[in-house]
C-alpha cells in the first residue's frame, strides 16, 4: 500500500541532538554541538549540513557509505567535525571554537539520504553563551535557599502555634482546678446537707 510505504520511509531516517536541545557555553570557550542520525535501510551518498539560525551554512559534509568517514564539502573556519560514521552510531557532531556572544542562537543539523528517495530530516539545538558559568549555579542556589528558608519558616511558625495552643490548654486546665477547689470549699450550712452545721443538734434528754 502506498500509505504504508510512505509511513515506513518517514520512520526510516531520524536525526537527534540528544536528550536536551539546549547547550550553555562559556564565552571564548569551545562547545560541542551533538548530532546523530539513524536509518533502517542504510545510506548512500548521504549529505549533512549544519545551519546557524536557519540560513547561515557553517558545515557541509558528505558520506559515501557506512564503510567510509564523511568528506568535507565546506565549513566555517571555526567549526571542526568531531563525529564518526563507521562505528555503531552515525555521529555527525561538530565543535564550535572560541564562541562569542554573537554565536548564541539556533543550530540545525540537517540530513538528506538519496537511498531513501532523498528523505530529509533535521534536529535543532539552542546555544546560550554566558560570561560566567557561576551565574547558572547562583540561580539554582537561590532557589534551594529559598525553599529551605521557607521550610524553616514554616517549622518555626508551627512550633510557635504549638506553644500558644499548649499555653491556652494549660490556662484552661488551671481555671478548671480553681473551680473545683472553690466548689469543694463551700459552706453547706444553708443547704442542710450531711456534715453541715444545721445537723449539729444537742443529744436528746433521757
């Protein structure tokens, strides 16, 4: 069926930049931009291209077959190919050397496989360039300190509420004791109860 055939081709070629599609690099350092492709039916004269912000071509390579490493067609002078396609994984990663703040942006890894009727696929990775890597750590530290501080604050508040509640309960208990003491010390003369002064009569004469 034509529909199933197209579906199989769509699944055959896949391009990936790893678990995350973002990379952070320190200004003036070298940064790895990872990319790998998979194909179920193999490849022949496969072409791969790296683009910066969708338009600027920074690396263009070609792979004749699985038995050969990629050959360079053109590249930016600051871009170096560090992948390999003769091993288990078809790694077409590059390294961008001496990154600057102007290098921050979107990098697209594009693959075209003539053996799959020129099937094409791409994946995108976003590069952020920072002055100091510590800035990211400070953000994480601030979040952790805020969370811990909040938990400590809640714990202190809970202890204060507990002390206030215990203080109120103690006061209520003390009040009840005072009531019991005053009740047991009442003079029952007027009530005529047993043991009261009203029953203390002189013994009858014989």
